[in-house]
C-alpha cells in the first residue's frame, strides 16, 4: 500500500509483531503457551483503550511482556546506495544524547561506508537493520514503500517500546521545554491521556544559510568542519514553523495508534486521537536545502549547541568504529 491508500491486490506485506526477547544474554524465547497465557496482554480493542502503563526503565514489563526500550526511532528505507555516513552518525548521536535508546533501519540499498556503520550498530544491539525490497517498481508504490515500512515499525514495537519516533535522517526531534525527550513525552501523554500521538511541527534549518561553529574547543571545531555535521554547523532556521500535517512527524504511544501516515496519524485506536506538540515544548529540526530565504525569514536558534560536547563525543565514537 502507499500513502494515497491504494493497494496492489496480489502483493501482501507480512506484519511483524513485537518480538518477545531481551538483549545482552537475557531470555530470548518464549513458548507458545506462555505467549497465549493470561500473563501476556492481547491486542483487543478494550485492552488498547487502557491508560498507557508507566514504564520506568528498559527492564520493566507490561503484564509479563518485556518492555525493552523507552524511545525507538524508526527511519524510512535507505535507497539509491545512500552513503552519507557522517550525517546519519550525527543524527544518531544527537538522538542518543536526547534520550533515544533504539533505532530501526530499513535498507533497499546503501553505500559501503553506511553499510559498515549499520552493521556495527546492529552488532552493538543499538539498532535493527531490516532488508527492504517489496519488488515493486516506483510507479506501483510511493517512495520505496515508506508508508508500509512505517506500519512495519509500528507493529514490530507495539509491545517492546514505550514511545516510537518516525523521521528521516535529516530530521531531529528536539525537546525544548525539557533536557530530554522521555520526560517531555511522559509529561505530555500524562497531561493529555486522550492523545495517542504528538506531532512535532517542522522548521527548516536551511543548509543554504551560512554555517557557524559552536563556541567550543578547537578540536571539536575541526571535527565538526571536517565531517560537515549539519545539526551543529547550522544554528540558523526559518522563522516559519509549519502547520501540523505539513512535514510534521509523530511521536507515538504505539498501543494507542492503528495506522500512521508519513506526516500524520491516519487511524487512532478507540478512545484516542492525534495531538500537536506546542513548539515551545518540542520541534522537529529539519536540516536540508530549502531555497534561498532572505534575511527577513531567518532567526538564530542555536538551541542544540547546549549539547555540543556530548553530540561530538558520540559522533566520534560511531565514526571511529566505522571509518
């Protein structure tokens, strides 16, 4: 299926539901009788309308089902032998610093450097890397079946992640009223229990704008410039914050949502709805070339610079193990 809700009748996508396992040597298999027992929550309508249970750490469980992650970030399929390793490393690093603890990648094709990095992240159990080729041409399905990969990630982590974030490698979910994403999302979902997802509104950090370097050490400056790290080199954004549904991306409590679009929630489960995050609480930073906006549409926004040292350190760690 694609974002226009068309489907190809003779082609089906297997839905991969949450895996019941724990990393780092914990138990990795459950018997069918255990999975069907009363200790494991089923995905019935009444069950899905319950208040989202509070999970304080990655070893917590919901009715016997291991909850492995607090924040999982899902990416659309890489294609065209994409190989911008530095950009992906910085986005992973910044996401980790902001509280993301798991990543899910879909790969139609990547270049050799990015392939090596993804394999390293997979080996570390920081990421899942899934081959992604539905064997349909581009006229049959939108953008390498991005819409389908979104549903796949939603259902893979229906029970194993507290929240899911869906965004591109040039986008970053940034909390603005909190230092990290988890307390922000916990607060928002607690204050507004009817919300199954919060849309982060998009603002462009235009790569056509002049670059600036964070006020940090010469070593960090050299590293940032060497790898042209977009999130740290571009602290100037458009004054415009786009409306919900226009390039916005969702943060989801997965058991409250049935179907996601690329920029919106299409179907929430009974009793829930899609909500929008106030820009003062969180923004979607989008690092791409977006025309040549004049000075009147630019605003200094070096908010991310407060995390410079941590982002540089984590980016170096990832790249040093890749290059």
